[in-house]
């Protein structure tokens, strides 16, 4: 990695402590090797995949299989597979860049992502030596393709409510699996499925299931709103015979694999939304420059400029957040010894550490892309509704991301829930910090905001963290063990935490860029950060006020509202003027720039 001063952070600790810009990974830290891998991937997608996108969208999956094998020949399927098992064992940054660049390929990017991510990674991270030697060399080249089978007709968000069963046969040689797995990506052509079932109806476990095993079949192709270029079918298991050596991980510990793979799926999904967002901004700026109304390019209208600026500033904060998280993974997993990388428990602990950040990335990334494609359609006007325009497909494809890898509602609820668990285990001093803050509220003095670059944004961030702690502390104090029933308040806390992480990520990235290249060369980054932080802080104030009114009443409520006013007191910036500056640079470059 490019940085030399990065320390290993505890997951979620950003809410409780200050972070230096030297301690985070940013896209400006990409090495020449990273850039080369990104270019190789982009060239493959543009030159080999996109010319066949219509065939792929029309379910010609033989084309998808052929292209996945080509990707395997280029090494693009083996980034996360160690060299000893036929992969190329790249770092997490390189793997993320490959995912980002594939995102332009629409539904095909899902075929790729499901194979290299949730399909192959369970074996990479939790397989035993024999399983890795048997399957990974073929998965790394694309000779065999993988799928992940967790969801069932009756269990989506409640993954542990699965009804699929596994029972060891009388001879003790095979597990017999029965059940159905729903909405399985790559199921039309996958050779290998990672399937979850309850052994003896009780012990939730994972299995490596081959398509050719007796009793394994798939249903018809689903008719979907979007991501039509990916295959989605039901996996049917009717007395499916699975060799006992194909039990993945420990008996009854399937949840460890499932939840950790979902965490990886979440941040990889977020990485993909970066590439999708950049592409739609590029397409939208280009269209706005070309399309004329009233004898004037629509790019000259300030409302169009505002849309472009909003799209770009949100993308900047999102990209900053996601690559910061990828850097956290790279740092922690880079500390694992060769022995530990073969130990599922050590790997699982490294992944689970950043469950909060993964959920935040997934929610912020999916909602940012949704916002950007929606505004992209609006900028295109009626043409945005027509299939011959790329933005129409992007709009349909984007919608699934808020459902994939745990719905955004589930992921929002996971954030405060994980914080409380960490607090109870003594991993994070959340409750102590919240208690200290309540004492501070009694003698709260207003701070002066500095005049320097980013001083206003840092001031807002500092107060945003205090607001988050204040609301979380009051909610925990008021509701105790019943807090999990107050989902509206929990979601508000999650949204405050999300805004804090995004604000801080943008600030640190911009600060790091200014330190490296100067303020003039980082002027667009500074504009993005100023606009995003101002608007995110306004949203934080709204979430906090709504929560306080739900939690407190009478004199206590009035006192807390007064404290909130002190935390939110600041002189707003002129975001309209700054958005016009942002848009001017985008329009001049005819693409997204930072």
C-alpha cells in the first residue's frame, strides 16, 4: 500500500476518536500497479464485453460464459485466490479496482461479481486444504463458475430461518440435501454452488455442491425488472447427494461463513456503485453539453448544473468512504500470518471487525447510485426513458442494490446493534463516551471556528460525532434492552453515523490531497467536501431532532433540544455558488473530475 503511517483501527472506532489523514487510504494512493490492473480491466470491459451487451441482456448466457473464461485468462477472476491455488493473490485494493471497472458492464458485472466474490470466497477463506486444491484452480481461470445459494422463498433477511435440510446417509458417505434456494445469481451456468442447509434440521451449515451431483437442478429463468444480463434461477435440491467431505467449514457454523461473506459482498457492492456512478455522471454531463433547448445547451441552465454538482459531490464522499474501508481490510488482513490466512476463524475475525463500515458502505453506495441514475434520467428528459440510451438500463439495474446483500433497512439496523454489542463486550468505549458527553452538556461552551481551509468542515464533523453519541446514549438509557424495538430511532442513529463516516472520509481525503499537491490542485475536492459536509450536517440535525422528540418529553426534551442547537450552531456556506463552481469544472471537462 502507498501509505506508511496507517495504524490498525477497530471497526466503528471513527465515531469515538479523531483520525489523521495520514491514517486512511484514498484513491490518490493507488500505485502504478493498481492503475495498470484497473486499465487492463477497463479495456477488457470496453473492448470485449460492451460490444456483446445486447446479447447478454437477451439471456445469451453462452456469451457470458465465454467472456468470463476470457476474464479468467487475463487473471481477472483470480485476484482473491492465492497463487498456490492457481490465482494471482492480489491485494484488496487491486481486487476492489477490478470490481469497480467491471460495474460498467451492467448485469454481466453481477455474473462476474457473484463468481469471484460470494461464489468463490467462501472456499478461499473457509475451505480446507483439499477443498481449496480441488476447486480454486478451476474457479480462478473460469474453467468452473460459482454461485452462492443462501436465500429461500421463506427466508430472505432471516437467513437462519432456512428450511433446506441435510442428513447424513446410512453409509456415512454423503449428506442428502432437500430444499429450494431462490434468486440464485449465475444459476443457469454455475458449476459449483455454495449452499446453506440445516443438518438434521438444526445445525446451520455450508456445503460445496456441484451441478453434476445427483438431485441438483435449476428452475426457469426469472423475469426481472433489471440486471437482465445476469442469470437468476431457483436451485432445486431433491435428495441431492453431496459427499461428506464437501461440508464447508465446521458443522453448525454456517452462519460464520454466511455473515462474513455477506460483509465482503456489502463492501464489494459499494465498490461497484462507484464505477456505475462515475459512468452515469460522465454520460449525463456529455448529454447536457450536447442537448439544446431554447437554442442553449442545457448544461448552461443552473438547475441542471445543480443536479450535476449534487451527483458529483455525493459520489466523491461515497468513493472516499468505500476506499477508506478497503484500506482498513487490506491493513488488517495484511497482518495475518500464512497460517492465519488458512484459519477460517482468524479470517472471519478480520472481516467481522469492519461489519459496521461494510453496512454503511452498502447503504450509502446503493442509495448514492440510485440518486445519480435517477437524476441522470431526469437530465436526459424523455430520452432517459428510452432503451437505446444507456441511462435507462442503469436506472433499472441500480434498484436491486438496495435489496441485495441484506436490505438497506436490515443494514441500517445492524449499525447501532453492532455498536451496542461491541460496547457490551468492552471492545469500544461507546457508553463511557456517551456518559462523558452528557456531563459535558451541562457546561457546554461554544467553540470558535477557525478560518483555515477545512476548519468549518472539521468543526461540523466534531459536533456531528457528539450529536451521534448524544442520541445513541439517550436512546440506550431510555429504552435499555427494548431499544431494538425502536427501529425508527435506530435508523436515525445509523443515518447520523453514516453521515459522520462519509463527512470524515471526504475531509481526510481532501486534507491528504492538499498536503500532497496543494490547495489549488485540490480545489474540486475541496468544493465537493464543503458542499457535502454542509448538506450532510443539515440532515444530521433533522435526524437528531426527530429522535429527541421521540425519546424525551417535557423539561428534559427542552434541555436536549437546547443542547442540540448549540451543537448545530454555525454560519452556513453558500452551497448554491459552490455547486455552480463544481458544475463548471465538470462541464468544461465533459466528465466527472475530482
